[in-house]
């Protein structure tokens, strides 16, 4: 793990108690209602379909609420993350919810060796690929984890979004950051997170963008066939300050800007 990834890991370690306690994730509500799913999985299940009895691995699973939502839908789940703090929280929530789940500590690019098996479904998102420096290496990990005819499901923030900034005087959107993958990351120094009111102690993070063409080519180059791609005008989080939240907890640009750029997408590919 290089210095950039180590700094990101430290930052995500610090986020865990903030996120577990946040209203956005509502862990207590998830535990209180055995039929409750995360809002992310509620959306994704309509595209991915029935996972009953399927072996599903969730890459970059954080503290596992989405992973455990797939378990509630009948999948045999394994979550992988590089944060021991996140996985400790995931195991605790799984035990309290009475859900059978396996959680494996691993750097993303080491996941096939760490997990030691293959799966019917590789699942990942939302807000995961931007933490990875090498999209071709990620695609090779996906391919290594899938059985023949296995499926990748990805829902992710759009690379156009990661390139955006805004002008505070009039909320205009501007392109400021790279759309394409670059050797050097974009660095940030911010104590806040997207969920909860606390601040993290280790504030420095590093992110990389990956263009849609780069993602497609990485997957096809790793031997996968893309079967679904759809773009959306909404996000699962507040991407810029003037976004508006709907009743489902999703975020949209104001009506005058809503058709300007895609904010997220879903993708499926088969090995």
C-alpha cells in the first residue's frame, strides 16, 4: 500500500464511528427492522435482479450496510475493505442483525488472494472507484473474482461529476479537475465527511478519476462483456452545495441545471 492509499485508509478509519452513528446510514433503524434495506440496495436490486443463493462479494464495502442488505435478499455475502475499523463495525452489525456474512481485510488490488474464492456477483459502489489509482488493475481484480458467466454490478458517481467545481457567487458549474485517469491524484484536506456531524483527525485524502471509456476498455480488456449501462441525473450524496434532496434521500441539481450533466451511472458486465 503506497502513501496515498495509506492516507486514504487512515481517513476512512476515522470516518467509521461518525458514519455508524449518522442519520444518513441509520444503523439502528436497519437493526430494528429485519426487512429494511439500504437505500442504495433498494435501487440496485431492481437492476441486478434476484440474488437468492448467489455468492456475492462487495468490494470496498465500508462498514457493510449495503453488503448486509444483499444478505437480507438471500445472497451469500463477502465484504472486502482495507479498513479494519470498518470491518469490525460490519461484523458487529451482522451479529446484532443475525445475518451470516464474511468480512475480509484486504487492499483492493490484493483481494483475489485474500478472499481465496470466486463469486457469481461482484458488487461495488457508490463512490468507490475514485479512491483507486489504476482502473485496469481494478478490472483485473473483478475478472479474477468472478466465475465464468459471473456478473459485475457497478453503480457509481459519474466521472463528469468528479471533474466539476462550482462558482460560489452564482452556483455555476465549471470543469476544474481531470476527467481522465492521471498518475498523480487530486488531493484534499477536509475534516468533514459526507455523513454525520463529526470531523476526522486525519484529513488528507487522494482521489483519481477514470473516464467512462477507460472503465469500459478496462473491463473488456479483462475479458468481460458489458450488458447494461445507464446514466442518471441524481446522486446518493450531496455532490455540490446547491443540490436538492428528494423524498427518497437522493440529490439533484436545481431544475435549471438538471439536464446539463450526468451525475451517476449503473453498469453490468458478464465474464
